C-alpha cells in the first residue's frame, strides 16, 4: 500500500499500520483484482448474538433462519446465476474462490 496516496493529515496516524503483516497481505490481495469474482461491502455487523463472525453478510454454518440481507443475496444468486445457496449463509468458502 502506498502511503503517499493517503492524505497527509492521515499519514502520521496510520504510519504504524503500514508495516503490519495484515496490511501487507491486504495490499497483495487488492493487487490481484483480475482474480476477484465477488465484492460485498457490508455496513454494520448483524445485531443478533452469534451471527456476525467478521465476514460481511456471512453467518456461521450452524445458523438457521438467515437474515433478510443474506436471503436477498442468495435470491440474486439464484435469479442471476441459477446458483442455489439458500441452504447456507456461510460465505467463508467464497474467499478462496476470488
């Protein structure tokens, strides 16, 4: 990640993060956009205890009664790509598919 692309007012605050392994891994991942198939931007975690686990819109495999937003994502998968993912709200496997 190029710190020069960040406004100067933020550079001093974020400087310690630029050497962190997670940020370097993220930077490497973001440079491979030709391999990305899906991007999902979340807003806030699910409020129900046990649902959110760190991946936008995903819930743990044992969760039944999927949140509406996740049901909508699954419905679009079915409508657009004929992929039935209604049995699961666990999206972790998508992270290795691009």
